[in-house]
C-alpha cells in the first residue's frame, strides 16, 4: 500500500475553512465550500495577470460578514483569513466613520467593493451579485430595502478626487499625491495587524488635518467629504437623484416580488446612479 503524503499546510487550511463555515452558516454548504476554496486559490493570481479579477472574493466576504450588524473583531478575523490589506481596512473604517465596535455590514461592504469598481453603478451591481445567496435563471437580486439602503448610503458619500486647494501643505511628494495614494484596492499587499490585533496606525501623512479640511469644506459644498478618492463611489449625488432611484427600485420590486434584479439596474429606464456633475 502506498503511503499518503499530507501537505504541511493542510491542517491550517482546514482550520480556516471550518471557522469560516461556522461563522457564515451557509444554506448550501457544498456550493459555499466551492466558492470559498476558489476564492483562496484566486488570491495567488496577481491582478495584473488577469483581464478581470474573479468576483468570488467579494461573494466570500459577503457570505462571511453577512448584511446585518457585525463587529470589527469579526471583520478583522475574516480580513486576516483572506490575507487582505489591513491598511485598506483602516481606510474603510475612516471613510465610513466606523468608530464603534459594531458595524453595519451593508455600509461596510459597499465601501469595500467601491475600491475595486470604477463607478457607483458598478458597485451596486457588484453588491447585488455578492449579496445574492443564489443565482436565479435570469440574474442576481437583492431585497428592495437592502438596495435602497445601500444606494442611499453610498450616494451621499463624497469620495471624489480632491482638488489641489483642498490639500494640506507638505506630504511625501506633494499635497495632492499624498491624498490620492491613500485610495487602496483589494489587491494591495497585505499588512497583518500589530500589537495584539490592533490595526496599524500608518495611514497617510497628517490624515486628521486632511479630514478636518474636508469636513470644513462640506459646509460650503453641501455634502460630507471623506478625504479619499474611491472610484466606485465618487462624488455625492443630489437628494432628487437619490429619490428618483428609490422610486424606480420600488417600482421594480413591486413587479419582482419585493426584489431588485441586476437587469433592473442595467435597464435604460433606471435613473442614473452615479452623481451628475453640473460643473
């Protein structure tokens, strides 16, 4: 009989898998497991070598974190299991003003996914796919309450590209570049937490002064500025634009049993999701 060679890292892989499954409590453990291990495998493929990053990682994040209220401890455990960048996590906490231990996962995941997409519409579509626990014959979907909450929250964030005169003096290589470089993506190199699980405090130079200038400008511009450029969120939308999207989502839900589908968002009749720049 041939001996069986057990890979050295197998126990650790199985340990992480079991912990993730217990936290996620998936309805279909087989499908969930396939998604989980595909996500782990995809992490070793550099983004630069692919035309389009596989979205399994985002579905795994949504599976493990859920779409209700969670804790930072849980977020950081999942973040570590998936070998994601803790500097990016600190940035997401700052953008969402997540200061308390409990975090709204819909808001958190919306900001997270916005770092990978190129527009707010793409971000909402990615959330629709990631939040959906099954694939219907005609597309992904999310409950209208989730869709409205997600869009209403992201649409009122201002993550537009900062102007030169908004930037503080100094910085590593000029004030504007010092801010723009803080916008990290999910494929950034991982940085594990230090000091017993506490996040590293090495965000860009003088972050507090940057945010102070953004918040002061908000009184003039009419919306809170986050101090970060996140392409998948962009600048804040007007109240009228947000309400128009809500009306459309609710109309779609009335026809679809309470759900908004990805094809509803892609439809030409859907009001524009990204902010309209009137300048």
